[in-house]
């Protein structure tokens, strides 16, 4: 008579352990999403939340520490740091948002065109993307500022160009796989035109990947925009902007008054990390990647 043995489940945390690990991961991603939403909400509601005019100079309150009147202290001209951080969130978020949207839209369009047309079109587009990819975004922004003058608009244009390959190269490879699937051939046999197939079927199937790429890229564009302002080529004083605040507070670090640079830099780091974590969560949710 044959004997059948029932395999026992391995000891230790199995299903319950995985559930707890998943719950912790979801909590981290939820926290990151909450941070992003709160920062965006603070930027939108800055006039309602800021206790002072961000550009109001008070000679009697120069370089003060945290107090009941100024929760985060004041800078070297007596301006309230909390108010400037709240108002500074606007250009600090708006510029990266524009860069991400432009790079995502144009990059996706180029990727889909390269995948659909193929041949020398694909080689031409891929070659141009490779050339742009070879230049760091901040270097392009500095060159643009040297040619056209300093300003945040120059950073937006040049960084949008610099971030095109980051989106297009990834989307192109996925679009090539989608292009070869049977449903595309079926749609072509039904007489549907190429542009219609791309707009109604191919692009919607690529949107989850584009969203993940854009979420992660948003944090890096914020770092580049802040660095551009830090070296004095982006937002100009007295406008409040996080990168400019870090630069403006740098002399105070050696004098024992690091509040302006510290708080502005901390906000940048927290937001960038939140964007990266949120991008990882979206990748797991939308693309099914186990990270």
C-alpha cells in the first residue's frame, strides 16, 4: 500500500509575517503620499497659513531663534522663516511640476512615435535621446542661463529637455513590447488608423508606467531646481524659494544661526524622499513590481 505524507507548513512567520510586511510597506507608502499631499496643500494655502508677509523685513528681529512670535525663527533681515517656507513651496513645487509634465508628455509622445514607426525614425529619435541623456540637467540649465540670462523660466525649459530621455527611454522599451502584441495587429486588421490605435489603446496602456516615472522624476527635478537657485541662477531675491533660502542662510551656519538653511534643506530632503517612496509604491500597485 502506498503511503502519502502530508507536508507540514514551515515554522516561523509565513502568511502572517508576509501580511505584516505588506502592511508595513503600505503604511510607509501611505505616509509618503500624505507628506506629498500636505506639502502641496500648504503651498496652495500659504496666504492663509503664513503668519507674516514673507518679504516683510523687521530690523528688530534679525536672526532670532524659535519663539512664540516666530516659530522657526527669523533670517538675517528679520523675515519670518516659516512664512517664507510656506510661500517658497509655490515656486519650489510649481517649477518641478511643469518640468515633469512637459518631459512626461513629450517623452511619451517621442517614445510612442519611435515604437510605432520603427526603422530610421526609431534610430533617429533614440540617437537624439542618447545625445541629450549625455548632458547632466544642471549643466544644461547653467548653459541656458549663460546664453539667455538667469531666471526660473530658463531652468524649466532646459530641465524639461534634460529629463526627456529619462521618461522616453523607459517608455519606448515598453511601447515596443506593446506594439508587438496581438491586439495591435487585430486593430490594424480591422482598419483602425495608427494614430487612433496609439491614442485610444497604446498610450492608455502606458500611462501607469509614465505615472511611476513622473512621480520619481518629480523629486529629482526639485533637487535640480533648488540647486539652480542655490547657485544664484534661478529664482531671484527677495522671492521666497527653498533652494534660494538654503543659499541665503549659508553664512549664518558658521555664525551659529543655521535655521534658515536647515529648515529649507530639511523640507527639500523630506519631500524628495517622499516622492521616491511614493513612486516605489505606485510601481508595486500599478506595474506589479515587487520592491
